[in-house]
């Protein structure tokens, strides 16, 4: 699918796409988003990626600010999921990342 067709089919403008790709430009954030798309709602911990809690918090913050990830609290636990609005509005965009294989 060419860029113009993709953009038209997904009602994305270049600025929106840039924000999304910037948020996914880090391998950890890309993997978090891919896992959430493939597995659905789940906890995401710093132990999973062998990073500090503050680093994981930063990654999650960037994904949330880009509108890629939603969060809900369950007691003191944060449960993350792909943003449902994003899934509904841009299914082609999400399917690209859902179908990525982990490099681990």
C-alpha cells in the first residue's frame, strides 16, 4: 500500500503520523505497543524489559501522550491496553504493528 492510499484510508495527516511514529521510535515502546495489540489488556512492568521503573514510566507516558495506549487502575496496579479509539479509527495502521514479530 502506498503512502497516499494509506493516509487517505486512515484519515491521518502527516503531523499525526509523525507523532505516532515518534512514540514508536524506541524498540521498547514499539514492543509494548505490539504486545498490547497482540495480547490485549495487561500489566507492563520494568522487569519485563530490564529497565528502571522511571524509564518504564517514561515509555508509558510517551505512548499515552501519543494516544496509542490507555490505562486503567485496578487497586494499585496499572493495566494497559491499546487505545480503542485508535483501533477503531486506524485499523490498517494498527494491523501493521499487530503483525510484527518480536525480535527477542
